[in-house]
């Protein structure tokens, strides 16, 4: 950030009075600009004993497998965002979805909030951001080809919970690893 | 947003190629500016059978009671943010906290993520944003003086879950009501 988005004067990075963190401040019009973490919402789409993954058509991690997920938009609920991303990336309509996990990715200032829930029918397709979409049993999961640590962690906890047979208690965790090539989680 | 924060040229609100929503775009340097929901993190601090509330010293809803909560900061985990807000607003050190609820406030593009957990000792005080801080039994909760609908909803579900005696399963909900005087939830 170089210039004030309100009045176009140059901004400075400094701590506002009464605050304890540096923010971009415009001395000309008095605007203070806050930057906050972004929320990524996604889902584990379930069909019978299988779950759905998408092969990424875009960088970062093009060609690797992931769950449908993306940035929550303004005026959208978390569940609506997860349903939208699943429709866009996998052409899948979800039934009732349940909150499943929150993961912190402090190194990229992102929070992932993941749902799980059934596909309404056995139909899916490759959205613009996917090269390929498919259903996988646990044994078929391409563990070495999963795009992001946070997705691998989500899937590991999911299959562990499913095997335990006591439902899906809400999960929380922090991803500490550095991202691949400076992007994503 | 009037000007590009990168190059100071005027921005326009339009749909980028490959997108389906309007964003502020700079035709001069090509920057696209995304605005996304903000995450508010907070906690229900517990001491024996009581919970802690803060009387707000700032607008909106000055003089009304609330739970410690505030915007998550960059590079912070959700739990660390909830602990920081509880320390800042109520001078309380929390023990182990557990995720409890997510509430969508789409009318203000906010997501509240609330924890619950014990205070490490029976000590609290009024931080800069609080006029007063106190512990309340369920019967003492000032229901008509709670600052925000999302906080009232959090407390109602909490006492209902506590009465049921089956632990605190993760809660999710959407607040649809309009905010008071155009602010908060």
C-alpha cells in the first residue's frame, strides 16, 4: 500500500493513537487502513463411502488434488460460501452440510473453515478451476498428491473420525509449515 | 474506495475477467482490490458457575454488556485472538479454551467465532474499552442490556447446552436482524 484509497495522498505505516499495531495511515484525510485475515471456506463432499476431490487447474499447486474451497465473499454466510465453491469447482450440489473444522494458517493470515456433507446425487464435473474431479475411497486418496497441508490434515482427521464411529466432533488445529513456493497453505 | 492504493490512479468498480462479482480495479497498473468478510473472535470466560461480561466503554452500544471479542489480527490464530481480546477488555487470563460457535452476520460481512473456557483465577479488571467487568450466574445475566444479538444468541445457546449436561457441541447460526444504528451485530 503506497497511497490513500480515499484521497490519493501517500500513506505511512505507523501505530494509530490508542492502538498497538502498525497500520497504513493517511495524514492528509485521516483514514486508517486495517488489514485482517481472510476466511477460506470449503467442504468435504460425501457420496456413499467416497469423498470428492478436485485436481487444480490453476496455480499454486496446479495438477494437485484438493477439496472445494475458496475465499468467503462479503454478505455471504460461511455455509453458502462452501456450497458456492463446491458448485463452482466440482459442479456438485450439496445436501445439508455440517461444520467440521477450523484451521489457522497464521503464516499467510488465513483461517480455513471446513464443512462436510452429502452430495444430493452422484453427479459432478470439472469447473473452470479444476482439471478433473473424482470420487475416492479412503484407500484411493492420492496422499502424496494433495495440494495443501491444510487439506491433507482435514482429510486425515476426517478418516480417523469416520473410523472411530463416534460422529464428527468439531476439529481445530494450526498449520505451521511454510507454504509451497510462497503460496497457499 | 476512490483511488488505487498502489499507484494513486482513480479506480472503477467492475467485474474482472473470469470473475462474477464487482471489484475495485485500477486500469492504470492493473491492481484488483478484493474486500472480504472480517472475522471477530471472542470467548465466554468461565469461573465456577459464573461467566464474565464486560460493560462497553465505546460506541456502538456504550453502557451495554458483552462478551470479550474483537477483530482477528494478521498472523494471529483464532484462539490467540480470543485470548488477546479477553486480556485487553477484561484483564483476564484464560486457561485452555475450546471452540464453541460460529455465527454469520451477512448484513455486516462479519463472522463471529466464539470460544469458551475457564479463567485461570478469579481476577479481572476493566480494560480501556470496558466501563465495568463482572461475573454473572445465569439468573443474573442482564438479558435486556446485552449489546448485540450475536452475543445474546451465544449466551442463550451456552446456558441451554450447560443445562442439558451433554457437553458443548459446536453451534452454528446466522444473525439476520439489522444492527443497532448501523453498527455491530
